[in-house]
């Protein structure tokens, strides 16, 4: 907290000294003012709502497909040899490269942006989960089999709960990718959301709006990282008896 | 009819440049209520054999019969206690013990009751709601034993369950396992590389040798129970067993034991029956 206070103070001093053109380097007060105005006329909340809805939907789809895909990739040699290499190939493709394809397939609409978000996060989730499941002690499955768990129920009874820590890692990674994919998508074609608000700031040469939106994006990232994933991670690490509990 | 029959079991692995006979025509019976210990150096195939009995691995040749019926897949009638416990960290102590019962379809309340009963048997009732990471290694292995006992298996398989524990904890568990076994009349197949442990626990010890993995000879033990690892009789038999094991590694040929070795075994038998007489 003190760190951020010092940072803002430094920012204020530099802006006050007019080291750079105030048009390009507005003071914290100016940014706060714009932030307040954007908040008051509802444009900021509206854009945040639209962006969050998109990312949550796309991310949800990625999780729902990526987690089971990762588990199957880790368990089946055949699936790994076939689908696995495709997944690795997709991973090397930055998500924004999907945009031209998505635009041609779906047109300039929400479905295209959703597609880009899913394409950006699904693969990284699947790969993280696959790694985690592969590193599980083999005795978990053996123990369950000797206790009478039928092989087809091993997935839900053992592999899914056992890989919770790696699912969480994948989910965190996937969230980052999903969020980035969404922002790139929104920046590149006009369709509401925070990305567009950012672009609008550029078009109006309104640096304070650009900065205000950037700060909102950072705060959202910080909140999900600390509050959502942070508390989930603490809970899982404690239960698994991992270091730093 | 024996509880468990191992018939000509063979298992081969593909080594670097040749086939390794992990198990070469292994045959023996286990009687109901018997505490059988398989002891041998690492690489003699004792854990592989246990996995085959559990149904987790398939034999390349031969078969395993339980109550006269061949084993084809793993099941709760042959529950296995693993060296690392293999407890599930996503469940608390009680739910770990309930796991197998729930898989069998035992209703929640009843499973919970039975889990508590068996946790009480291993002295951990008051830790029932704990997460696993709060337990010591010895306590975890007790949970692993309770988890398996709760299934009331026909045969209890134990794969070096105490080898990762410190000496004091191990000694406590020897006493507990003997007590539980005597109380329940279970059939146990216990694998270890520790000769002292084998003599402390077993009704009968099968000494295994490696390359190819096989049963070298068997030694019935009639030493009075409960036994302690420091008992004079246990120590004496264990020392002779270890000597025979060491000598066996040097003199065993495909044809069998040399005459000297037979004498050695006779001496062991005599000693053993003498001990048995005194105790019985």
C-alpha cells in the first residue's frame, strides 16, 4: 500500500514538473478525474461488465473442455500421440492469430471474440492439467482399483480430485491467456468492452482515458489473482500439506 | 482348500538386451488365517508377485487362485497396503477410510460408522476429521491399514508397508499388526526385504532369490506371539536366515542346494521346532 502511495507521489511530481507534454503524460489527478467521469456516465462500468461477461463465458468453456481433455491426454497414449501433438502445435500459436479465422467464420460479433478467448486459454489449461496428472503417484490409481473402484470411475473418483492442484495452476494460467486474448480482440475490432474504451481513448488522443482504462484492467487482474486464485491456492496447498501453508 | 494358490507364475520384463525373468515358475499355497511373509533382496520379484496376486499386473504364465477361483482383476477381496500408504490427500482421515466402503455402495452413515470403528482399532479415532498432512508417517500408515481393514478383505496384501518409517514407530506397528491379525483371523501376505521384520511377523517365511526371481526355500516359524523384534528367538532365527540368504546367493545352482546347505536348513528347522515346543 505504501509502495503504491510512493509510486503515485513520484508520478505526481514528474507530471507536475512537466518533464513530458501533459497531453502524453497526464497527472494522477487528471486520470482520477477522467476515471470519475467515465464511472459517472456509466461507460466504464458498462464496458467492464461486457468484457467480464465475455471473458467469463469463454474461460468457462475453456475450463469445461480443457480439464477433461488434459486428464484424457495424460491417461491415454493413443490420445496423446494424436490429439496431443495437435494441442502442442496450437500452443505455439498466439491467440490473436485466430482472429482473422474467427472473423471470417463468425463475422464481426461476440461469437468471434468468444472463439478467440477459448482458443487462447483452452490449450494452456489442457497442457497444465496433463502435466499434473502425469506426475501423480501411480499408487493412487492402484489403491483405488484394489479398493474396488471400477476403471471408468477412476476419472471422477481419483484423477479429478487428485489433480486439483494442477487444475488450479492450469486455471490460473488459462485466466491470464483468456484475459489477454479478449483485450487483443477488443482492441482490434470495435465492439464495446474495455478494449474498445482503450482504443477510443487513443482515437480522441485522450491519454488520461487510456491510463484510466489500463488501471481498471490491472486492478481487475490483481483482484482475480489475489482474491480468487490466491484463496483457492491457499486452501488446496494447506489440504495437500504443501510448503508455505 | 488353501485360501490362495499361486500356480507356476512367470513374469518376464524386457531388459536392456535380454529378457529378465522377474519371476520364474513360482508356486506356493497360503492357508486361511496364515501370516505369510515373502522376504528377499530387491529385484527378486516379490513386489511384482504381490501385484499379480492383487490383480494389478498380469502373469505371463501360470495363475493365482483365491478360494479356487482365478484372479483376473483387482478387487477389494485382496486389498493392498502400499509402501507410501497411497492415501488420498483430498480427503480427510475418516473419508479416506470410508473410500472403499463407498465404492462398494455402503450407505454414507454406515460407512462412516465402520470407518470410525476401524480408526479406533488403530488408535486414531480422535484424528478422524484431520487432514492428512497433520499426521506423522506412522499415523498415515495406520490410516492406510484401517482403510484396508474396513473392506474386510479375504486376503490382506502388504507391500513393505513399514520400510519408510523410523525404528520405534515400526516396532509399535509390528505389535499392532500382530494384535489385529490375531483378533480378526485374517490371511496376510506380507512383503519385505527386512529379515528381522519377516521373522517378527510371519507364521511362515518364504525366502526369495533374484535372477531369476524364485522361491528359494520356506521356513515355518512357531515362535511364541506376540513377538518383539528384539526377542532372543527372533534375533537368532533372523540371523540364521540372513546367513542362509547370503550363502544361498553364493552357492545356489540351477540343480539346487548343495549338501551343506541342506544341513543348514535342517539345523534351522530343528531350532525352529525346539522354539515351537517351548512356546506351545
